[in-house]
C-alpha cells in the first residue's frame, strides 16, 4: 500500500477543503460539552443549596429512622419521688407485655418509713353550732357561756400517719455489653465503654448537673436542663431532675406473630406447637389452632389481616384500572390512527382527548375522584383508568400508524369487508404490542396505586401513610414496603414472562 506524500495531500486539501479541514464546532465540541455540563452541575449545586443541605443535615436522626425500620424500643421510665425512691413505669402499649420484669434491669429494694402529715380537721358547719336562746326559764339554771362551743381547744390535734413500705432505691440498666446506667435518687452514672459520666439530680431546684467534662455522646443544651445520652444501636436516655426515660433498642420486629393480649405471647415456638397440637383448649369456643390463627390475623400491633386486605385492594385497583383503560383505548386508537380512520378532524379530536386525560397526573385525578366518590378503591380505579386511557390510546394509535400496509392491502385485494381487513390485516401485527404494553402498565400501576392510595384512594398506600404520620411505627412502614416490593417483583416476573411469550421471544 503506497503512502500519500505531502504534495498529493496538499492537492487533495485544495480540491476538497470541506473534507480535510475540520470546522470550529468539530474541533471544540468535546471541551465545550464538558464545560456546559460542568456549568450546569455547578448551577444545580448552587440553586438547590446542595452543599448547605449536606452540611446542615442531621444524619443522626436519619440513622435513627433507618434503625427504627429493623428494630424496636422498650421504654421504661424511672420516676423519683420526694423520698428519693424510684418507681418504674412502662407505656400502655409497650412491647414488653403485662407485668414486665426484664432481666436487663436490676433493682435494689429497701424498707423505708414514710411520715405523712395528717389532714386538718374539718370545721363544724355553722348550722351545727348551738345558738344561745333568748328565752328565760325559771326551772333550769343558766348554762355557762363557755359551754356553747364544744370543739375548741378541747378537741384532739390530728396526728401524722406513719407507714412502712418497700421501695426501689437503686437500679442498674444494662443496655449492652459495654453500656449501662446506674440510677439512685440523687445521681445517675452513665457508662459507655471506658467512659464514665456522673449526673447530679436536684428535684427541688429542677436541675441536672454534669459532674465533669462530658463526651460528645452526652448532650445538654441548657445549663441545668435535661440531658440526652446516646448509646449508639443500644439505645438512648432522656434525663430530667425527677425522671429518667430509658430507650433500649432491640433488633427485629416486636410481637410480629402474637401481640401482648394473646395467650400465646411470650411462648417459644415449641411451646406454641405443643399447645396447638396437644394442649388443653384455651377458648372453649374454638380450637387452639383456630385461636392462634385468629390472634395472628388480628394482631393489634401489626394488623396483618387489614394490611393484606389493603394490599389486595391495591392489586385489584391496578388490574381493574388497567383493564378498563385497555378496553376503552383499544377502539379509540383505531379512530385516532390516521391510516385507519381517514378523517383528520376526528383524528385530531381523539388525539387531543388522549393528551388531555394523560397530561393531568394520576395523583391529581385521584384527588378529584376522592372528592367525587369519597375515599376508597373506586377513586383509585377511576384515576388509573382515566390516566392510562390517554397513555395507552396514544401508544396504540402510534403502533397502528406504523403497521405494514402490505398485509392489509393483501386482505383488501380479495374483496374482504372493512371489519375483516382490520381483523386479519391489522390486529395480527399489533395485538402482541398492545398486550405487551397493557401488561407493562399493569405492573407499573401496581406501584402507582400505592402512591395514589396515600391521598385517600384506598389500598395499602393509605395504610402506609397512616403508619408514617405517627412517626413512631417505622417497623410497620418497613413491613408494608417489603410486601409492596415482593408484589412488584412478582408481577414484574409474570409480566416479563407473558410479554416474552407474546412477542415470540424465549426467556433467558
């Protein structure tokens, strides 16, 4: 292969300058594109204040929220009375159940004598005080004036009440292997690894004093105010002068099978099985197996039956909305297709109708139908139906406009009527595409139905929103999100399989 010398190259450049000489855009398009992208990213960084948001974000709270998805807290509270005695209480719906005696709380009890001042004696009513009589009797001698008031200095003074009772004077809470709290009536000692912090409590002045310099995991915003102590994944404390709130964290979902009201609460799996299979009947109205299943379904903490019912509503909403949209969009797409219906005004009116119903977001339609029909699945089905009618109608009409006319002309050439032309010349080309798109929207609407349910359109979305609004039931949120993911993954696999079969492709 001969090489082109310089003279020949110059001659080619003179004859074809547009080929060998690159334009300004060709020479600088790569650095220009990089510069434009860099400027755009810098503008977004400034416009959305991303740097400020990242620096001021409370990552600790975000970590606590994530931990709440996979863990729960037991929340004992230690109240200190005027005799420096401790009283342990638990919230009404605490997951530890009735009569809580956790092994991670050790207490020291002592017998003390309390002296309670006696209540003051009630004054005699004015009507009971004898009044001197104005009448005079010769038969009875005059009574002395002092006998009129009988309850004066002669009445016995009230005596104070003395009681003896056993109280808690010290408590030790073990949060983890290297974290504990020692509580007495006057101080609280925090231990985290090799670090010790002592807090002095003064209920009379309502102050909490940190005895020495404290590490960053102990927080006191105001001098003498309450103290917050963080122990990582083990939990945290809220300490006031007369109350210590303990939050001990446990990994997992509390009482997921049986709640604290169930007779099977606190039993091991073997004990539950033994009770179901051979134990005496707990409820005379039903077997132990039926009772256990009933306790699972109506678990007050997790509401399994209600959650599963709402999830089924979401699936039905997505299916019915997509099915109705497909049935309406199918004939309208033939009207909108220019190569099928040779009437331009009719084509344009139908296409603009598709644009209108799909340009309004599904969430807005859900709000509209919720006001019209009230909260419930009907509003969700209507929102999916209206939105997908426009989207599927547009997709179907575009698929019809891109068909191969040879097959349709072949059916026409044998003198077939118009309906037969569409049936045998058009539908075989577009039906796999129509079905594939409908299946994809069914899968997508399963996710969308969750979102519109949050605005009152029914389904598990509303249940999910209610759990999030409490700001404390994040494990319930995780449970419902996991169920939604399982359903979406399952429907995605089914949809992909059916689409592959319809399009004539084998699955890998």
